[in-house]
């Protein structure tokens, strides 16, 4: 099993530049209290929900409902070879590499996950008509209420591989999924977890990026060794602060504060740290309140533009992304 990142062929790629400059990962995770992951084989466009073999009108309506409720939708597919060509409009259900997409009437997996601490869950259902998804109660899902499906006992790992969003995700993310799938194949069924390719998890420059469901902890710059470590921690009800971008349950300020406090206390139980409030204290600075096993803490989080310009995504102009850092941690009471 590979234990190092597959090198990017272009040292000027966004992920290579971000890693070289030591851009902090904390506070860069996606934000959502719940996830809806829909199996959709075949190629994906940049806007995968409306640029894939999923009906584009359905994709746009699902996106509208999810955004209104604070749910994140991910298209997922099994690790393998997939076309990277633009896919809108879609006229052929075969992606050119022998992967035939799921048509109407073909069963596909759907994962529903709540990331809210104390109310997190992962459930699975099988559907034959994606139109059924319009009947889901997105508000209930976002609130942490189970809305259908059967419980899934083990966590799953979604890895971004959408090359139409960024080539780093395609090259590095796909290599990671294949490494992890190989590693899982060597394990006993009870010891493995499901690995899925995902269309977009944000933060291309942190590729390979992944999220663990149901907790919603996102990671970046993974290799097979660190990816397996994140999976093993999740199976044990824990998380890792190394290479963690944050838990999607929290705002990005909360993500940065939580990870700093976990590092300080060496507390890795998944639901041990709660973000209870945040407020601005001065320009570019916030206070974030947290609790750990009932004890209160306060973090001072600062935001500033990166010192050195870098590509925020491959092919885009250089920019100076905002970076979050925790300047102070204090125990209350």
C-alpha cells in the first residue's frame, strides 16, 4: 500500500502550491449539518447535479431544496475509471470507457447522514427512480431527524475526484480512492468501510480531500496511510486532528476553534467537543465558545489574507485566500 502522496505532475498546480506554502487546513471544511449522497455512475461536469446522466432539471430542484435546508448533496460513484470529458448535454449512457450509467429503473444507493453531535447517524436506501428524492424532508434531515432508509453500522469515506472542478481532485483524488480500495480489499469485511468517489467537497487546493460520514469530519492532503488512519479512527468513534479541515456541523470559525482545542487537550472522541457560540470581537477577530465534557472554553480566532499569492484552483488567477488561526485558548470558570 502506498504511504506517500502521488506526486502531482505539475509543481504549479493549486494543491502543490498550497502544500509548499504551508497553507493551514483548519477551518476550510464544507459546512452542512446533513448530507445526501446519491449514487450516479459515469462522467460528471463541473456542476455535477445538472451536468451528469442525472436528469438536469431534477438535479437543479434537488440542489434548490438542499441549499434552502442547509443540506449538502454529493454525487457518488464506485472507485474506477471514468471519463473526464464535458458531459452536458448527455446523449450516450456509456462514458466511453465501458462504464454504463444507471438509467431509470436501475437501482442505486442513497446515503443520508446527520453530522450533528449527539444526533449523528448514517442511513442507506436503494432507489430505482431518482425523482423519489424530491419527496425527502430536507428540513428534518438537516435537523438530525431520521427520514428513512436502514441504519449503516460503519462510516463511509467520500473522496473528491471531480476533474471538471479541478484536475488536482481528478489526479490525486482518484489515485487515493484506488489505493484505499486496494487496502480495503485486503481486510476482513467486518474491518473495512465503504469508499466512494464524490463530485465536490470544496478546497481543491487541499487535494486529495475527503469527508467521513456520519460525523462530517473533512480531511485534506491525504495519502493512503493517513486516509486509512482517518477511517480507522472513525470506526472507533474518534477523529484525527492531523490533516483535518474541520467538522461540517460547524461554521469555519467553529471548525478552526474546535481543532485547536482538540490539539491542546488531546481529545479525539468524535462528539466530545461542541461549539456553542461565536461573535465578532474586533475587525478580523472572533471569539468562539466551546464545551468539552461540560467544561467551557473560549477561543480567539483571527482571519487574514495569506501573505503570498497562489492559485486557489487550477487554471484560475492567483489570489490570497483568507486563513483562520487561533490566537488564544482559555478555560472559562
